[in-house]
C-alpha cells in the first residue's frame, strides 16, 4: 500500500506564518479558512515524498532553515 506523504514545514514568528521549505519566499503567509478545506496556509510550499527517507530529508532541510 502506497500512502502519499506531503510534508509542509511552517514556522510561526510573532504570530506570523513563514514557509521554511521555500527560503526565497520570505514574506508572511496568510492563514485562511474554507468550508471545504478547513484552516490552511495560503501559498505554502509542499513536496511529495515516496519514502520515509525522502520525508526525513525534507524535514531535516526545513529544520536547518529555522
């Protein structure tokens, strides 16, 4: 069974949301709500990972940008 994983790495700084996986996009992101999605962060970079090693690499990359 293949379960797609889509990690996102966000940081909250003074109640502002920044995208830690996309360092070139260093502006604050908006938190939105919709009936279909619930709460979500607009324009947040997301990656698809096929293996646990892929997921760990993405999380380690995001951690270095904190």
